[in-house]
C-alpha cells in the first residue's frame, strides 16, 4: 500500500498556526482514499500529526509556519497502528523528536514511541492531568491538546482535539470521501487531470466512505464498535469534545456541522 511514485501533496493554512498537507494514497494500491498530515506551531515548537514521507513537499509545508532554516519539530503524533509509514523519515531528520502513539504501534528497531497511550487510558477524554501521568511534560502538548484513545477500535485510534481551533483530528475513525470524487487529495494541484475520477476500478467502493452513505456508516461502525461497552464509551468521549471541524486523513475536511456528521455516523452508540 502507499503513495504514488510522483507523490505531490498540496499544503494550506486552516489557522494561523495550523497547516494541513493533503495528497493521494491508496490502500493496498487499489482503494483511493487520500492522505493528510497536519502541522501545529506553538511558540517555536512544531508538532506533526499523521506524518507524510519527509521530503520537498513537507519542507514547503513547514515553511508556511516557520522561516527558520532548521525548524524546531519537537513531536510527532502517530494516530493509530496503521499510519506509521513515514515516522522513521521524520525521526531521521529530527533525531530529538518525541513520538506520541498507542501501545500497539511498532515502528521497528530504529524508532521507538516516547509517550505511549495504554489501555488504562482508553475510551475517555485525556486532559493535562492524565497526559502528565503518561509522562508528557511539554507545555506545547499539555496546553493545546486533549486526546481520546479508542482502545477497542480495530486500528487502535488516537483521536486528537486541538482546543483553540475546536478541531478534531482522526485517521481511520471517520472518512469523508466525496461520492463524486471531488477531492483536494486528487486534484490538479496534486498532479491529476481536472476530469480524474477517484472511484474508478477497485476504488468503486470508496465512493460510499462518507457520513451520508448508509454503506459508509455501516463500514465505519464495523471497525469502531465492538461488543465491549467501552467502545461506545470511547465514541461518547469523542462526541463530548467541543469540536466544530473534523480533519481526517481520508477525504475532505468537514468544516460545517461537524458534530452532526459525527452523530450521523455513530448515533447508535451515542
């Protein structure tokens, strides 16, 4: 699975201190769902969420936040046990980088997780007190984020809430792939023709991966909700956050009625 050979993501600011970088990605090289990274800047610290492969496009994204020739990238948040492909490329570039992720993540022999979210912290809102118990000391994390570790999700999802912008960040909990294939992840800026159709061939099913599709709702619940009551408690914890925008890895950002979209997908658990 992975990125196309001519990987060409596009970056933009959604807040003065938040940049998103979006581009193509195919599960098993067949299902076109897209990919997305976010960069946050607090003071001189830059925090990466859901890293894309480090290279020229990432450097350009960092320049939108910092004019420094050597930007101070301090943390990488890995959002689940599947979004790990680019972690090592960042660790090589920024050796002092601290990595936050879940106990299920395996980055290989050369890269380790510095701050692990374990089952005891699963399925509830984690604020500064709990984050300090995990070992996190840095104010850039403690002051700006809250987390919900969905420990019963198939991919062990670590949801991230950026408090000032009221934005929820998630990898595989919720998709928003447009039915008609209109996506900033597959557009002219990312190297595709204006009439490119994202859902051709094997990707026919990806047209349903959004909150307006009954098939998509079924599939998203299938990987999120288990027989354990705690799986629903985790979704309730996410829903309790005061978000009005959702940034997901796969599909278009939800900028309006975000809580309504979340409720539409997971209402049977809420």
